[in-house]
């Protein structure tokens, strides 16, 4: 539920897209999950590059409310990213400097995290910017003492509008592959992977409400929250402001 807006402000600025904000509400059908997540995303471009952030909240399950008398949010996670591009009119326009901050909290102080990432983005697109892809190579500066052997992250963010020629059908998502300081697998790999492809359809176009979308997200991860590969399907609604 994150990074679904392509992080390439200089390109969007050139076609007149200055700001985008959306709210997503998902129900997670994954094993031992069965909870709702809300995601607020914002993207804004300017003459110096672009800014993107999102905030996730996970909420209590029906079992937690019924048997543990728990209500409200159980965990939260956020990222804020800044792409710096002062050379938008040059041949190096697709390349941007990247600064990012991550923070999360799970069950009080348990599972808290704060990380900085520094690196570069490279933006690719087709002629009318309907299909975009941004790849990033980042140095990950963990806030906690760790023995990560390769503190690097490789990320990709994509967006494909009017997929297969269907008006209002969008395929978007991201992937992150990074060196981790947690020995999930008991070997020397210490790698984690996360990808969240989304498919959205603009159902609101049929009743004069183009802000409303219905869709799905599939969270694919390896050595992320737990050891091994995990697939968590979700269904959701999105409102674009």
C-alpha cells in the first residue's frame, strides 16, 4: 500500500500534473491477517523535483475486538521521499537525487523502526507518459546498530494507464529489494523483498464520480515480516482527491 504514485516530478511537471492525493482502504485476506488498512498518499512536483509521502494504518481484526477488547489502529508506517532535480531541461533530466525517511511502530515500541535512505532515481516513460517506470538505487542507513553486510536497496515503481486499451483500468505498483540486518534464513544472504502490485478500475466514470476506484492489491514478500515467501491478497477502494 505504498509508493504507487511514480516518483518522477520533473516529468509530471512537464505534462502539467502538479499534485495528486488519494486515500486507499483495503481488506487483507492473508493468512493470520484479516484486517483493514488505510493508506493516504500524496505526490507533488515543483521546479526543484518532487515530494512523495504515504502513511499506513493497520486496524484491529474481528477476533481482537471480540476476544481481546482491542479497537483502533494496531500499527502504523510512513515514508516521505524527496527527488531533487535542478537540471530538468538538460539531457540528464531522467536522473534525480533521492532522499527518503522511513518510520514505523508496531504494538507500542515493539517493532519500531527509523531509517534514512540516500541515492538516485532514473525515470523512464513512453511518448505520452501513460506508462512510467522509476528505478532507484539507495544506501540504507539503519537507525539501530546492526551487522547488515550490504545496506543497499533497489526499488522500482511503475504505472500503466488504460491497460489493454480499457479506459480507467490502471496497473501500478512497486518492488523493494534490500539488505537486512535480521538473519531470517539462517544463512549469509540477509536479503528482504517486498512488492505490492495493484490493479484499479475507475468505476466512478459511469455515474459522474471519477474519483472512485475499486481494485485489488497482492502483497508479495520474502523475509519481510517473517521468514520465507508470503502472498497476501487484498481488495479495496480508492478515492482520488
